[in-house]
């Protein structure tokens, strides 16, 4: 299944209808019903992939040796894909080649959703698997969580509209989803905890009611190999 990525305000997101349909399936808690024709004795899990290694070149994503997405780039993500529960082998190859770049092996439980984040330089093979607990935001609200995937950044806060929504997340720490006020044009700032020092920004975000988001910080505070810090935004679900 190939996914098409559209770059909007320096954020890549998947826009494939098949993935959107799969997302709806997940959110009504009937993931397994999306795989008609599959073995009904097997439960399915849902897995999203977030590309957080700053030196990543365009890659092809393989799940259990099957091509799942092409031209995955740093700062982009692949939205939830339904997979049979159990061990899943994840491979990233240089796009259009059989040259392996990096990968991981994860164990997924049925009827659960996960996001796999990569971080650090590609050669470090550094990954974080997160279990996603997604619930509908309160009426008229959205929700968002903060993930720190920068190996050398300090602890960080998420500030929206001058208000600190989430605080004190160190490397590989993940917040719970927090209510977010809807807005037409907002700025999401990742700052050093307890300060006004901005480490990453996502500008001009339209926060929609019923949406579930993840903002994650990647790259290096030290600017290692010329790779500075970057904030990235994922749309997990529409409820």
C-alpha cells in the first residue's frame, strides 16, 4: 500500500483515503472488522511510524517484508496501518533500492494502537514504541500530546497561546493527551522547561474540534552534523 505525502507548513502528513478509513475503523474500536477476509481468529493492531532521524534520506518502509510506503522523509509520518498482532519486522531501505538503511522489530498486541518513533542518527538504530490511548476529546475541543525525541535537548514544555499545556518531558518521555482549544491559526511552541527558550515551533496550525494530535521534538540541541532541533506535528485521529 503506497501512501501519498503532502507537505503543508513544513509538516508532512499522510493523506490517503485508505488510511483515513482504517483510522475510523480504529476509532470505533472495530479494527479487526476492517480486514474482511482475514483470519477471524487473529486480532489486528494498528501501527503509525514517525520519522525522527534527521539524517534520514528518502526511504521505503517495509512491514514484514511487504512495502507499506515509499519516499518516507525526515519529519514525516505514516498514519495507522492495520497489522496482525504479534511480531512485526520493520525495515527502512533507500527508496527504490534493496539497500537496507535501518529497522526494528516490535511486538504488537491485538486491538491496540501504537506509534513507532525513530530518533538520533540513522546509524544508531534508535527507536521508541509508544502505546496510543486515543479517546474522543470533549465537545468542541481537540487533544494533543508531547513527545521529546531529541537525544540532547533539555526537558521541554508545550506552550499554546501563551499557556503551558504540557510540561517537563525529557528524552523519550511521552505525555498523555491533553485538551486543546480549537483555533483557526495558532502557533505551537516547544520550549525548554520553565523558560521562554523556544526549541521548536509549528506555525499556522488550524486546530480542529475532535482531532487528536501529537507534537514531537527531534534533531539535536547541539546542532550535531548540522542537524538542529525541529518540531513536527502528527494528526493521529479525527473523532
